[in-house]
C-alpha cells in the first residue's frame, strides 16, 4: 500500500506503469460522474484522461474495520442541545412510546473535512414527553466503537483514510423504569483525502427505526443508525452504506454493510428477533 497522497507533486511519482491492483466486486453503488460536475476543474479532467488509474477507486480495496471498543469518561463527546429540564409532574410521559427528539439526518464529513459543530449532532430514544437527558437517571458510561475506513486507487495509493467513532449512552431510566438511549452519534476523529478525490459521509436515524423492544411496563429503546459514505473523482462516484443497531440495554451490532458477507457475529441476536432491525439500504441524499 502506498502512503496517502496529499498533493499533486506527490501524484507525479505515481504516474508510471505499475501493475493494477485486483478489483473485486463489492455491494457498492457505482456511477459515472457528469462532465459538468462543478466539484471538479479542467485541470483534474485533463489529468484523468492522461492517468485514469490514479482517479479510479479500487472497490476491492475499500474497507471499514473495527479498531477498538472503549468507554467514554462522560457524555462530553457530544454537546447536548436540549430544552432546559423542567418539572414533569404535570406532563404526560409515556414510557412505552419512544421518540427521537434530536437529529434524524445529518452530515458528518463534507468535501473531505469534518462538518462544523458535529459535536451537536446526535440521536436519542426517550419516553414521549421527556425533553432532556437530565430527566432520566442511572445512565451508564458511554460506549464507543472506533472504526477505520480506507480506500485505494488502482495504483495502490491510499486516497481515503478516515477514522470515526460510533458512541452512545444507554441504560437511562424514568422513575426507575425502562432503558433508554441518548447521545447516539458518529464523530470523525481524522480524515485524509488524496488530491483529486472528494469524500462525504452522512448519518440517518429514521423515526421508523425507533422502537420499544421490551414491554409497556419495562420498555427497552432501540434504534438503527444508518451511515452512508460517498467517494468521488472526476471519473466515478462510489457510494456504500452500513447500518448499526443499538439498544437501551447496551446491545450493539452492525446489521448491514458491504462487507457483511457472513452470518451474525458470535453471540449476536438473530436478526429476526430484533424488532427494529429491518436494514435501511435505500439511498440517502447528499447536499
């Protein structure tokens, strides 16, 4: 694997005859890029004609790997943007009805850079009527799954190198009842993109995936977090999706991705037993 390419001066070192990396089929969406796409300039278009292999993503090289599972010391990994806590004595709180009062669709990486104020973007799964995490008690320390995402071109040069973490705080209860979620977030920790490449990533938590997988008297919140990424050059655009499933008792699983060829991981719950686990593999719009 070649080192990440950060400038055109380094690009010149690769524009010679090298054996092409083998390309294997993956469950990605690929499509050509319009010659009128404003993201790319004439200089990039001319170089793509001279050296198409540099500007071609090797789909067989694209990987997302789980690197680490940790605990956050507190909930400071997101800046909670919620209403000030208020007295709920005169508010009808329905513990069996679970809702997301925070973000439902948000960008994480835009044009190869982490989006500004990403620490305010997160999802929740609260009892209906609750407006703040502080109105719930017994929160467990946030759990974090750290991932590495990378992709190469046909020369074997690393063009996309992104690290991100999926974090969530769980086990929140209302008056000792239920297990709820807050601060469900995807946070990029580093992003490097090669010259001539564009990289975007977004997250989505549709209301249809927020569910109570427990009982009315003992609710357990669940949700799906859909992560969609898009890599683009002047020649081609490649899009892929992963879906992460989270429960209020702390259970977590990656239920769909381009790399999930085998069965469920050891100890995982059968997919059909997860009431909120219908994979979300439809397209997600990028601005």
